């Protein structure tokens, strides 16, 4: 049985591929994260497209790791007659995207097998193939690809796959290079596999060498920073939530979403993680992406955008793919992009406030945008919304959403008081107080000493763990500890935190359940640390780190019943949380 954690990530900061323990590349979208997949076996079977390279008849590799400080994957197979390793990576983007796979003989002689099944448009389009002196050319509509290999390639008409069999001995090195390009453009210049390996290793190590984080958790932080960098769309600075679509929140269920886009929800946490590790250039690029994406009338702000900042993200079903572990539908696009969520206004203003406070230059135009957002929010903050978790049930007066409108007003007041920026600060102060009073009156259950998911609800929401971090209440306020303790009682499963109880009061309008949400579990560790309960925070953090797979990757959720990672993978929010919680627990 395949598991999500069986995969490793390689990427070139414009797209990414998932490589299984069996040596199969089962997911790759070209030319960018949200493009159609040319390998979609992740969500179906090998017939939907994959690239297998492994010892003949072999199962999972014996071991694998990333070369130190890189996203160059090294997988090793130990056999009775010998050993072989494969280096998988995507070089920094030149003329076109390349995937490089280098087979290296370690000892003895090992028979190798290669099988390539290119299927463009999420497995639907089988390309026309042509072989020419060690070069395979594939064309289908707008897509073209070329495979260069130093071994004979054969076309298997029955299986519609290209195959190769060859032997490697000690010291042998056999490179395969797959290159993609728009079909109407000339074939890109061929890259040298060995030179590109050296350049890729050097690029990753130079980048991670700039990390300023120092604590007992350095290794976990560095691994998570590499993931965050890999999920960055370098041309614009946007960071996608994950490299995949439709990996299930419940195995066999329908809670399957496309996460190959950029969420405003992630903005502040991502900025904080990058700056805490010393990556000011990347933080500035993310801040600049944010400013471009939200430019326009505040009423038109969305919760998510494409990597380029585009707003149209129509949702449709890929009905020819059965889904991972039979979890359907497979979804492309995300209809939640059209939801009304009040929290995005507070998150945007919080992000820009953090950038200004941290010394990232913020242009005068940014303050004009902030004032425009605040003008709109003054008239919109009382409206019900879909909430931070993008529920597809009825809109409600979500407590966390209202708290984020308070954050918006508070950060605007602070900007005037601290930086001398102009604005109607008395009006903003009055609004801040009004929102605070309403939330404490209507979003708080005095009998249980906890804030609730929405006004009048008995349910809880893990986003309320952020109350002290956002400054809505001081950490020593008894309502903060009460809310943390209530969430620990009512939203924890096997020591990890659910976002909310999906079936409680029919809040999200969806069938089924979901796993524990990893970012929320990290938030609990943060809240415990702020409350002075550092031992409990440390124990939870260590348990969360223990959920990472063998190469340090985390998905969105964890199924405590099946003991499996769940949801899209690897998840930027989970890895951002690793970085931020490590910083919160670092010695003073």
C-alpha cells in the first residue's frame, strides 16, 4: 500500500516532483506548480504517467536521504549481488525545466530497469513518440518533452511505455535527463548531467548556508527551510501551500482540494519564519508578491491567488483519475478562492506591519493600500463569513474572523503611533475597542471559560490558540489559559489537534471527517510556551517532529487512527510551523 510519506520532493523553484521509495516519479506538473501534470500516477496508477528507475524487480529502496544541505535525493538499493544508488534532482531553471536522474554503481553488478510513461494533461493525453539516436521526443498538443539517455531505449506498444534495461558496476554513472518545452518552441540546449548536479548542490548549499537559526532544532529547521524554498515560485516570490492537489484529508473520502496556490492566510507566519532565519530577500519577495496580488479594490480581495497573482482559480473535477487510495473527486482549481473571509484583511495588515517593524522597507503605496483596506473593513467587519478554514456551509460570525478584524484596526493604530503615518487614528482606536468588546461578549463562553468557534456556538476552533500571539488578550489573562485547556480537552486526538469537529453543528457543510491538523498542533505548542508551560510545549514539539518522514517532510494532516500522514504534501504551513515553533522554544 502506498503512503503519502513514501514520497520525497525535488524541485527547481518553479515546479516540483514527488519521487517514491520504489524509484518512481509519480507526480510532476510542467512548467509550473499549477500546470497540468505529466506524471499523475500519484492520483491513479502507472497508466496515468510515471517515470520508474530502479534495479530490475526491486521493491522500495534500502535507504534514502538528501545530500547534506540540498534537495538532491539519493536513494540506495542493497542487493545480494551488489548495490546501486540514484541521484534525483531538478537543476535551477535555465532555458526549460529539467529532471535529472543519475544511476551510480556502488558494488557488484546490478541490472537496472527504466520505464517512462509520459501522459500530459493529468494522464489524459498520450504523446506521439519518436526515437532518434538515444533521444526520445514526445509531443502532444502544447507539450513537448525529450529524454536523453546513454542506453538503448525501446518502445513497448502494448503498455505504451518507453523502457530500457542495462547493467551498472562499481564506478559506473548512467545519466537520464528529461526536458520539457512548449511544443511550438525549438528543443532547448541539452544540459550536462554531472555539471548540473554540481551546480544544483552548490546552489542549495549556498542558500541554506545563509541560515541564521541556531538551536537544538537546527536540522529540523534547515530541512523545513529547504522545503519552503522549494515551494517558492522564484519569478514572483509567491509560495504555494503544497506541491499537490487532492491528496485526501480522509482516505477514501471526498475532502480533497488543490493546494498549488498562494494563501494570504499563510502570509504572516511565512514572513516570520523567513526573517527569523535571516532570509530577508525571500521575505521581501513574498511581501512584494502579496502587495501585487491584493492591489485593487479591497472588496475584491481573495483568500488565495495563483503564483503569478492571478485571481481566477476555477474549480473542476478530473473525472478520469480515481484519486489517491480511491479518494475522489480529484480536483483542479479551488472554489474557495471566491469565498468571503474577513481574516484575510487582518492577515494582510499584520504581514505589512511585521515587515515594517522588522526593517523591510515598505513603500508609501503600501500605506495607501492599507488605508484603503481599513476603510473597507470599517463597513464590512460585522458581516458573517466563511471563516479561516474555508467552510462550505453557511456563513457565520466566526470568532477568529472577528479577532482578525481587531488585529487590522490594532496594527493601523500602531503604525500611526510608532511610525508617524497619517490616518484617522481616533476612529481606528474606537473601532478596535468596539470589536474587542463584541468578541469578548459574544464569542466567549463564560461557563466553560473558553472562546468558541462562532458567536453562540458550543464548538471550538484551534485558530483560537492564536489569541495571545495576535495580542488580542495578554497571555496571563485567564481566558487565554481557559481556551487553551478547552481545546486540549475537546479538540485533541491521540495528542494532536483537530482544526474543529467537522460534524459538530454541521459547520463545514461537508461529509466525512479529517485528520489532526499539524499547524494547529504546532500552535498549541506555541501557546503552551507563551503560558510558561515549556516542558509540555517541548514534548508536543518533539512528538510532531517525530511524524516527519525519513527525509524530513510533513503533509497537512495526520490520521491518528491509521498512523499515516494525510492531506496535500509537503505542506508549507506545516514546515513554516516547524521553523516558528523552534524559534519560540529556542533558549533566550
